[in-house]
């Protein structure tokens, strides 16, 4: 089965659809990621966090998640996450540090 919403890894086009799934801090993060002047490293970090949260690396075309599409998979992963608002923000900050370290290492 082919779903046009299914990609290899979490697509950044799905970020706006996650806006109302958590509290104010989450919503501010989603809004900031959509701003034109948002640093690319911040968007990369969010995408990496979502790849890990959604299990994109283990997804394949025959999986139920792939059949539903990336948007539904991501929304479900955020809703079902046992991390609280603060833990999710800390997770995002940790991934941002990882991305920054990787970018500085490759310069």
C-alpha cells in the first residue's frame, strides 16, 4: 500500500500539525520553529527528536505506521508520549546540543 504522506524520516512539513497536542511551552516551540528566521539547526534538532520519538528508523513501507502516514504517526507519538511538558522541552534542548556539537565538529 502506498500513502503519499509517508516518507523515510519525519518530514518537517508535519511540524505545524503538532501544535495543539501539548501545553503552552510545546505550542511556543512549534510556533518558533515555523518562523522564517528560525535557525536551521533548531529545526534539524526537532526533526531528530521526532525521528527518535516516532521510531522512524524502524519504519518500513509495510508497517501499520507507514500505511497511516507520517502525520498521523507523529501526532499519535506526541499524544502517547509519557514525557511531561518539561521533560519534552529538556529532551528537545538535549537534542539541540547534540546537533550543535555535530555541526561544530564537522566544521
